[in-house]
């Protein structure tokens, strides 16, 4: 009797071991399926996007510590505006991801501009500058707002250079930044210095780690959002290292944009410069880097909520109606583009 019980016990143990082994095999197969799906998504992402570069150089404006330091000083200096009320940082606040979170910004006299101030973070990597692309690079862009009568309102290049020449601090800084120049305080050097500083404003984010092979850099919802983002066709405009910033595109392909944004003014975008009918309502596609922090959205800052902006873009650009869950998932993915602002670029009082 004892022998029979022993044999029964052995049989039960063997069955249990077999079941556990089968369960382990099933679990392994399940993991393999998940890994295969994750791998496919990562490969798709790597085909559409690239990690953010570590540098944003311009051979025509070589970077140097002295030039970057001068550019930082100028960026924060309100004396670059006529009545000394605003600096570059006033509209492009580096503490708040390079924007002021206003629909349009106050100029030196308090007058509002007519377009939203885009973030300067990663802007040096854009293919052109401003919403209508009227500046080729950050060097050219840096000089525009200073002379704009609604923005910093400096009357002329000469006016600013005369002012800077009275400031002992800048005599030393310009000489260090541009060694060998007899008169280094020039408007070109103001532009090049500010641009050199802006070329350091790069913000790596968790999505960069994901693109470099770290599956765990994105959680499940963020990966779902990435998948939806790609499958919905958002990559038609938002691709590359910046997820945008590399092309012009019409805002309002399937419906007029202002019907959805409730914009007070209808802006014709690129056509306002070229006069070309075919370029009406075309704007530089914004980068989605740090987009959860750089509200309000669009060229006129007409929409404050990211979810609403996602919904509008899907409808006007892709002729799609996304579900609330899809919008939430895409928003979760976009949060992985929020980067780290380099500590050294922030002003130390």
C-alpha cells in the first residue's frame, strides 16, 4: 500500500513539473511575440526618425567658448531693446522650454506681435527660421527681432552698436569672442554670437534613448501612441530628428484651419512673402520636440491644449477622426520628446 502511495505521489509530482514546464514554454512564446512586436515598432520608428544630434554647427560661424559666452550675455540683456524692457529671453524663456507660453508676445513697447514665438530649443537644426522661413538660419534670425519695430524696436544697427560700445563688459567679451578683429563690436558679430549660443540649446529626450535601442525608454502607452502616430500618417510632416522643422506644408488640407482653431486672423503664411497663390496657408512645419511644454500651438497660438491640437491636426491634415484614447496615446508618446535643458545655458543671477 505504501508503495502504491509512493508511486502516486511520484506521478503527481511529475505531472506538476510537466505543467510548470509547459507554462514556462507558453510564457517564453508570449515574450517572444511581445519582443517581435516591439522590435517591429522600433524598426519602423528608426526608419522615420533619428536621434537628436549632439552638436548644431555652422562652418561659417565656428563655435568657441568665448563666442558662446558672449551670445549668452546678449541673449539675456534687455539693452538689446530700445527702451530696455525685453531681452531675447523674454519671448523665448529658457526656464520654460524656450517660449513664454503666450499666444503672441509683448514687444519693447508692450505691443503684441502677430505670430506665436516658437521655441529656440533645437531651432538651430531647422531648415529655415520663422514660421514663414524668411531667415535661412539662426544667424540671420538673431538680428531680425532686434530691429523689428514691434519687437525689440532698435532703430538701426548703428544705434545698437553705439550703445554696446559704451559698455566696458562688452568690449572685453567681443574682443575675446572675435580675436584679431580691430573693431569686433559689429552687428554681424552680435548675430553670430547669439546664434552660437542658440546652437548649444539641444535637448535630448527619452525618445532618443528609444531610437538608440532602449525599449524601456517608452512605457506601454507611449509605444501605443508612437504606433498610432506612425499609422495615422503624422510622419508625413513630422519626421527626422526634430519630428518636423524640415519642410513647409499647407495648414488645412482637408478643411480651412481657422474653422477649427477659431483664429481671429487668417494668416496666409508663406504666400505673404512670395505672393504665390499656390503657397497660401503654407508654414514651416514645427518641430514636436518639447511640444507638451511649448503651448499654445500653431502660428497664432490659437489652441492651448495639446489634445485639441492633435485632434485638429488629424482632421485638417489627415482627414481622420481620432478616438479619445488614440489622442491620449499620441499625447503620451509626445511627452517622450520633452528633453533636458542644459543647466549651463540658464541665467545665473
